[in-house]
């Protein structure tokens, strides 16, 4: 009888130990630098909404190329320059200027998260304006 009880207890322990919640590994945060932000990115979420118009941005050598289809049936290509500046107490801010108008972007963005595969920007003047980008191999040419 004792052996049966030990067997049942052992089986119960084994079943309990096998039911572990699988937690995906957390990607380490990277320093926000020109090197770490360089690459091809796709907008995957904006203001909490994942149903966003196709928007791609290439950051390289302090220049950007933006492909977006917001408000149009056909994508448009916009180019310009950008800069990263550290703002004391906040972190790294990204700001850009368009080539065709020489006007700054409507917002300055705090780079609130940067990993090898994802980057998050939060508008400095509207904290609900959060953009999540993922690296992409599908940048339009």
C-alpha cells in the first residue's frame, strides 16, 4: 500500500513540475546609436493599433528613406536626414528633416525601446503617439 501511495505522489509531483508556463526570452535593450538604429524597419503598430498602412523606413548614415501609403492608393517615397540627440533625464531623441521641403518632422520622438529586432518611438508632445517598428527584409525599392 505504501508503494502505491508513493507512486501516486511521485506521479502527481511529476505532472505538476511538467506544467511550466513558457515565457518567451526577453530581447536585451541596445544603446540607441546610429549603428544600432541603422537598417530597414516596418511600422507594425501605431497608437496601439496593428492595422496600420504599409509604412517602411530605412535609416542609414544619418539619412532616411520613408515609403508610406497613408492617405493614398499608391505608396510615396520621402527622403531626408535625421539626427539622434541625447536629452538629459529622458534619453535619445530622434528628429528628422525632409529633403523636399527642408521642414522638420511634425514631432520629435523619444526612442523608448530598441532591441535587435524592434524599435519603439514615443512622440515628445503626445505620449499616446507610440510607433512600434520591426526590422524587415522586405523594404520596397
